[in-house]
C-alpha cells in the first residue's frame, strides 16, 4: 500500500488502530470456494492478493468518484429522488 501511495515503507501501517473483537464475533474469515467449484465449476479468475491490488488501483485512479461518495453529497440525490410527496 505504501508503494502505491508513494509513502515510506511502514507509514500506512502506523495508521492502523486495533480494537477489541466483539463478543461472539467470528475469529477468522476463510473463503472456501470448493462447493461452488464442485457444483458449478466456478473458480476465481485472480487471487485474493491480485484482486485487492486491482481494487486499490481502481480507487486510486478514480479519486473524483471516491470523493463524491465519501463527501455525503449522494444523500441529496436520494432525498430528491425518494422525497415523500
């Protein structure tokens, strides 16, 4: 991530804040695609790491879209489209 953002190695990691896990929360997340592969013949076209890298690249290449979504401006759109009349 640091390389993609032009930061010094380890700089992004310093921004992470670890929090306590919620009671009853799953301790691990594992994706097992064996059932969908067995029943439908589907398999991922990229690895998790490749997909994550491609996703990060997309966000970095589409900062205008990201800023619009994170600004909250979309809420005005929904208010106009779904206003109670």
